[in-house]
C-alpha cells in the first residue's frame, strides 16, 4: 500500500498526465475560462436583468389550486374523510393533553417536571426544572405555558413518529435515502411562513394547522438522525447477528435499533428544540399560548410583554434539552445492580409524587397559580428600553446613535451590495456562482448551484432575491467576524467559555420574534434592523462551533509547536486554524442558514424582498406569491450552501 502511494511521486508519471496537471492548476484554469466567457458574453449577450422570456408565470396554476381548495374544502371527500379526521384527531389530542395539565395544576406539573428530571439526570437538573416552571408561573404565564406545552407534546409526538418512520425507511434502503434527502432539505430550508399558507388553506386557522406546520419543520432532524443511526450500525455486530440465523426483522429489533439509541435520543432532542422554535411562528395561524403573546407584543412593540412570554419558551427549551441530553448520555453506561427493579421503583416514585402534589394543591384550594404570586417585568423592561431608546437612538456624541449606525450600514454596505448584484448581468452572476462553486467543489456541485440560481430567475423573482442575497451576505459577514473572534477567545480562556455558556443558551433558544422587538426599538424599521436580528440569532451557533473546533485540536500538536518556540499568535495561525478548518466551514454553513432564516422573518420589520413576499402571501391568502418566494429562498439557500462548503472529494484532494 505504501508503494502504491510513493511510486507515482518517484517516477513522476502522475505529473505528466493532463488530468493531474488540470487538477493541480484547477483554480487558474477556471479563472481563465471564466474571464474568456465574461468577455465573450459581454459581446454576444450584453447586460440587463433576467429576461422575461425565460420566466415561468405560476400565478395562474397556483391561483387555480387555491381557488379549488377554498371551493371544495367543505364538500370534497378528500377534506371530509381524510383531512377532516386528521384535524379532529389533532384537536382532540391537544385538548386532552391540556385538560390533563390543568387537572394536575401547577403543583402537579411542577412536581412531575422535577421528578422526571431527577429520575433521568439527577438532583441538580431536578432543581433546575422546578425553578423553571415556578418562574413561568411567577411571570404570570402559567396558562399560556400549559397551552404551548400541550401543543408541543402533540406536535413532538407526531414529529417523532413521522421522522422515525421516514428514517427507518431511509436507513434500510439506499434508494429511499437518496430520494428522501432533497425532500428533507426542502422541509428544513423552506421558510415556515411559506408553508403556513397551504396548511391554512387546507385546515383553516387554528390548532390543527399550527401542529401540522410544526411537524413539517420538526420532523426532518428525527428522520436524518434515525437514518444515520441505522446506517452506521456496527458491521461486525450485524454480521454476527446474521450468522446466528436472525431474520431481517430480528436484526432490526435486536441489533440496529439498540445500536442507534443515542442517535434516536439526539433526534428527539433536536425535534423538541425545533418544535419550540416554531411556537411563535405557529401563533400567526392560531396556535395560541406563549407564541401568541410574543406576536401580539411585536405588533405593539412591547418589549417587556414579549420578554415575559419569551422567557418561558427559553426555560421550556432549556429543561427539555437538558433532560433529553442527559437521557442520551446515560445510554451505554454500566448498569447498576437490579436495574429493572430500580427503574420500576423510580418511575413509581415519579407517579406517586405527581399525584400527591396535585391532590395536595387541590385540597389547599390552590390548583391554579394565585395572581398575587405573580411578578410583572413588563414595566421595568419597557422603562429600560425607553431609556436606551432616548439616550442611544440618536444624539450620542462622537459615535452617533443606533439610528445613525443603521442608516450608515444601509447606505454604505447594504445599498452598494444590493445595487452591485442587481447591476451585474444575469448571465455574469450565474458565471460568478459557477466559478465559486467550481473552485471549491466539483462539476456536480457547480451544476446544482447554477441551476438553483437560474431557478430563481425562472420564477420571476430575480431582483427581490438579489435584495435578500445582499442582506444575507452582509449578515453572514458580520456574524462570522464577530463569531470567529468570540469563539477563538472562548477557546483560549475557560473563564470566558464558562461566562458565555448561559448567554449562548438563552440567545439560541429565545424565539426569533423576540429579537425583532428590541432591535426595532433601537434601530427603527428597515433592512438594517432585519440584518441585526439575524446576526443576533446566528451568532451563538457560530461561536459554539468555532469554540468546539478550536478546542478539538490535538493537544500533542499544540505542545509540539510550543516546544519549537511558536508564539501564541503563531500557534493560532499555523496550527489551530488550519486543523479546525472543518469546524470553521461548518460554522460558515450554519451562519448562512440561520441568517437566511431570520432575514426572511425580517420582512415583518421592513426587510422587504423575498421575506416581505412570503409574509404578504400569508396575510393576503396569495398562494402564488408566498410559495414562489419560499421556493426562491430554498434555491438561494441551496446555492449558498454549494458555494461555501467544499465537497468531500475536493477536500481530500486538497489534503
């Protein structure tokens, strides 16, 4: 094997082949070819935006579909006997869970949360869970919290079942796996607002539409991780099971699924987090609960009310995240004596403690949290925001106010980038995308990126898409600059990392809408506030991934460089950053996806472009406008992914 690797280098035959020469000078060849095509295209094609002759008008067909759904929703058998039964099942399920939570009362629910956390993860997390639910009640949000929790229980259960079924099929069949990947990509990249409209058209405003929209958004992580766990099952174990005569079903139940337990629990964890992130968006179509409170606060720019409703969402997310993560970490640990009996007695304590707490609260005539025990934070928060607005919005000496910053950012960054993109001829922009994709990828990724960008033009939303692209590029640049700097600082100081951890937890789980309110209060309405909210939302993920990547560099390599006299800055530039390259590329990918998600929601606060089209389509019931803009956003995300992520084949060659 060693001879195979070294022989081409010693003989020099590899360097003489045209293919290897092209591979070594690939970037130069691509740039020269692109320059030639640019000059040729300028003479043959000229300039201009995307031509009307190459667009496809979907307004008529999608409008006909919308009209047919509205006309037949109350009479057609498909709606009466299929969608109608689904809607009724969802309503009854959510109502049943909500009634159980109300019957348990605040004491029963809090006791159940604490005891389950204790049973799964220990005393510390149990105290955290109890404190979280009590804080929800103290903020006066107990009833909305229970409404959101009931909806999330049903949505997560449905998402887990759907995701597990899809993941099972993808994990056992290569054909299903390949065909399912683009479907899952579309479900995750498509903005939630885009598919709220067809869901509302079919199910109407209310809980069923909210639950099903949440399922569409939250099921893909469960499907992906289930498929990953099944496909990565230990080959030796599977071969041993087959040699013992086990059937395919027996191998699945006794080998594949047990080996994939960690991935399954991670899928549950991610599904819960994704479902909670939809709480506010689902409130737009009648979900109620905490999301509705946040959405109402956005309409009145009431930062205090939004924060009072946003904090319980964060607390639910943190508690559920920690409990499911702890359950996953316990898998594979050494079993204690008498595990079956201990498990039964532990869960018996959970049930008994919950019943005792619920009955005790009812006997004490306090089944619901008393109003006298609530604490209002809206007024002090609004007072603080008002002070910040009065003193920071404008008139700050030397540095100017936040409104001035927003205006300068729009004038000097957003406008030039947008105008530059829209000034480029459409074919030149496609050529630029092709060059970027080819330099870091393969012909296949290049073709995908170019077709995705061309599809945007064919849909007739070329200029709005370029406006959105300018906001995404600006937001990603700011996010990466700040995120890489903070992540590197956290990786070099344990104290900084510990201080940042709770801050990042809060910012990652806070609903996206909550960011929009203080940003609007400080920066006004426009594209700059939308970009600022996107940066705040995407920054925690970039910081976490960067920190993790830098910390994962082999300590032996670091010690070796230090022994050779390398300074801290030399270690950073020559050792850590090159070795952490995969993590940094992942941070870029997540920054692009998360910024794109919030820039779209920024259409609510003046971001315009595709985000506004999606929101307008939902508000006006215009299926064509909403879905076309949503499809364009998917294509934009696909293109950005292909031009920012080197393919595995290309990475290996470069290594």
